[in-house]
C-alpha cells in the first residue's frame, strides 16, 4: 500500500470519528434539552402571557363586567403515563372578571406508583394574557399510587382588560388545555454509613 493510500485511509477514519462524536454530542444535548423543557416553559409562563400561556396572579379581580364568556376545558396525557385525566365539567360560562373554581381528575390505572407533571396553554392565543389563574396544579410533580384518583382544582378569572384589546375583545370562547407528561421522581439517596473507628487499645 502506498503512503498516499495510507494517508487517505486515515483521513476517512478520522472523518468518521468526527461524525460519530458530533452525533453523540447531539443526542446528549437533546436529552438535556428535554429535561430542561418543563422548567424553561414554567419560567416563560410565569413571566409572560405570550403565545397562549396564562398569567399567574395572587388575588381576584375587583371588577366584574356584565359581559359573559365561555371557557372550555381540555385534557391530554402523553405516552408513557398510565393515567386517565379529564375535566369534571367540559365547559362553563362566567362573567368577565368573575373568579370561579373548576376541577380536573386524574386516575392512575397501573399497578405501580407513577409521577406526572402538567403543562398548559390557552386558545385563542390572544386571550392567553388575560386568562389569570389564582390556583393551579400545573408544573407541580404529582404522585398517584396504584388505582388512586386525585381531584385537581383550578381557580381563575378572565381579566376585564380583554375587552380593550383589539385582538381579543371579540373572543367569546376560551379553551384551557392541560397535558400531563411522565415525570421521573428523584429517588432519595441512602446516607453513606461512616466507618466505625475502633479506639480499643490492644
């Protein structure tokens, strides 16, 4: 084999190794992004109402309008989580600014304890900034034991400022949608036993 062929072979091996390393790095980065997705989404939702995300507030509205609006409730479960998840009521009609409480239920249909975590969005997107939640189960790690059913309340109101927004003032129906994803709960790490020192003198 000539020196030129030998160099060509080494070049191909080196190129292949770079491709393998690049692909491995990509896979690792995607896994990292998937674990970070929920915390990043949570931070985004707490700060803005953009793109159909809702606002989290601490107190009820002090203004209630005569105009009513309908709110529909949607429930989804991602693959890998053996839960039945649904709203208690499919739809309510309330006055804009009125605070009400609704509820979802989740049931673990498996024979083992499982953990889930919910994300949410609101449609139409223009209404997201005006859908204010006072109490919600989203982004909270939830454990359900085998066969356990849990009631999950949501307290919310629609901000009266929605009627002054050119893009949202004609909205008559809002849909609040939740999706539960599997969540790997951290297992407690057993404390490492410290070595016992024998101070007995022989």
